[in-house]
């Protein structure tokens, strides 16, 4: 018998791949502490009024091997007709903004935009390439460094302050001065270390690859052969979601698993885990379950406390992954003329010293009938600095509204709102993260523990990342 800890999208996906690979995976039980499935994906549709509030992820990117894997999953679940896509020519794909130096600034969306000076930058963005070429090789070989440090060295301080720092606020609510360059720029970093510069490395490797055959795609990452992946490519999708809210995906996945005999137990109290030779004893709700294998998709810090007694070294590695608190405030207005500039939304770089990370223009991305719907993101790496340890919902709402007024000049009260305080919701891939994760997995392998790790704590924080993480963990489990 196999057990899965956590019924977020990664845990549910792990069950899907276990069942698909072999019927021997059954009986299979998913244990979930909360009273629902989906984890941080949480949609609240207001069907009669034509809008949706999303507390967590709301869109998925369609490009790359991990994205192809997700599209394959969606197709397997029969959800292809429910996909709501935005192509690259849509306003929400082209118009992305940052608030800096007291104004909203539209970021370049074409090569032409790179050739001229656009605020808040004081030089055309193509100058960043010259900066890299002139910077030369780093003085010493580096195993890792912060995203901010790398970008500042190679492309200049303005790119680090305004482009990269704000981007990380949107992706992981993190501080670029702490997040590992390997989080998003591993290949660029490795090229710099090999060749002495990013642009130089790209040119050298491009010339080398011209004479080589195209590498085979990693089978674990899915393929581009699925109909939905082909459609995404043909229609040039930029992002997509699912009608009724992104929670439709985990809800449908859970129903499909239950139809195939998988047990999903919600509202459980996970009390104890004991490794006994090649078995694991789980005590859940006062009852003991003896399992052959466990897939853990729960946050690393939660798993850490259950392995600490028997395996303190593993526990320490798991605890070393930090998490941040994020507040998400959904706002709905019964008007369609409030935004002066349509687009995906805006980000606020930390250098602006404002208490919000950004604002998503939900009603520009997806049809919300006659409503303007915004989502304000706040906190992250700076949560306690701005809000203390236990802010009230009223305090958080007023901060969100004050900044919507300041930046977007929307001073009226919303007709509906929802304040979502998400404690320890996003792991931070700080410098050395990949080495810490490798140490944890190496320890598991060396001690032959019948457990595998997947989810946002380890292999990426996006929806595509955690689904692919689940697939690879199942493949690792079957090799044990």
C-alpha cells in the first residue's frame, strides 16, 4: 500500500501518475489535513455575477517541457474544452507594468522597445548586453549566488533593481538579494561560469550546436505531441486558465482518482511517522497504517518535524528551506471603466519601499462580465516588516485599498472583497537551495528510506513545476 501526504495539485498529480503507471499502485490513500483538495490553488466563483476570486495561482504558462506535461494531464482529464487561453497578441500578454519613480511604466513587449529609453530605465535596455560583454569573467568560480548579485554584475544595477527584483515579487514574493540565481537563471549562470560572460556563452554554444543534432527531449518532462500542446503552439498561447477558476483542475483530478479507487481522506491529523526497515508506519487520526511507500507533497517544514526523531540530519535539511507569508486581497467593482490602462497587471519593485508586491488585473485577463476585478498581492519576504506578526483583515484591506488608490487612482470602495492571509505559502529558493534539496534526497537514498519528495518545496513553485515534480517522484519511487 502507498500513501501520499497532501492533496494539493502535486499530491493529486502523484496519485494520477501512480495509477496510470501500474494498477499495483492500488490501494492508494491520499491524506490531507485541510477539509478540501487543491492546496494553495483556491477559486471562489460568483457565477450569478460573472466573476471569480482566486486566492492563489490563477494562470499557467504553456511553453516548455514542464508545461507540455501539464497540458497532457489536462487533456487526460477531459478538460481541454474548458481551457481559457490568452494568446501573445492579447492586451494582457503585451501590457505588463511596473510602478516606479512615482508612475506606472509599461515594459517593452517587442524588440523595438529594447532600442529606446523607457522609464524607469535611464538607458535603452540593449545596453544591458553591452554591460555583460564589458563585465568580463567573474574574479572567482562561483557555485551559486543571489539573483540580484548575478544580474547586477552582468547587466547592471537598474536591471537588477527594477526588472529582476519586481519579477521575483510576482513569481515567489521573494527578495532578489536572497533568492538563488539557479531559481530562474541556472543556464545563464552556468554559461557565464564556463565562458566568462552570458552573451559570449550564448554565442559560443549557438555556434557549437549548429553542427550537432537536436538533443532528445527528456521523456519525464512530457512531449509536444498532445493535441492540446499542439493547439497551444498553433494559437500562440501566452497564458491560460480553466473556466470556473483554476481550482477546477485539482477538483477534476480528485474526482477522477476517486473513480479509479483512490481514497482521499480530508480533515486528517497526521500524528506520527516511523521508518521500520523497508516499511513506514503512519499514525493518522489515532490509527496506524503500515505502508510500503510514501510520497510527501506537504511543505518541507511540516515533514521535517515527523522525521526529526529518527533522522535529525534529514529534518535539518528540510527545515533549512524558508517560507514566506503572503496576503492576497481580491477586489470587485461593478464598473468596467476604472482602469486607465489595460494589461496583465503591475509589479512594485522593493526599491520603491511600498507595502504591496503588485496588482493583477483579473478582469483584463479573463471575461468577468460587467465587473472590474483586481487582486492585490502583499507581504512576502517583507510581510512582518510592513504588517507585524498578526495584522487584522481590516488593516490588510485598508493597505490594499490605499495603494490601489495611490497607483491606479481608484478611490471608491469595492462592491465585494476577500482578504486571504496565506501563512508560509511560498518556499524561498535562497542561495544554496539546490544543494540543500540534493542533500535531503541523497540522505533518503543512502538510508534506503521508502519515501520520495515532491512539490513546491523542492523543484519549482509554479503549477507546471509541481506537477512535473510529482511525475518524477513517482518514477523515482518505482525505481526503489
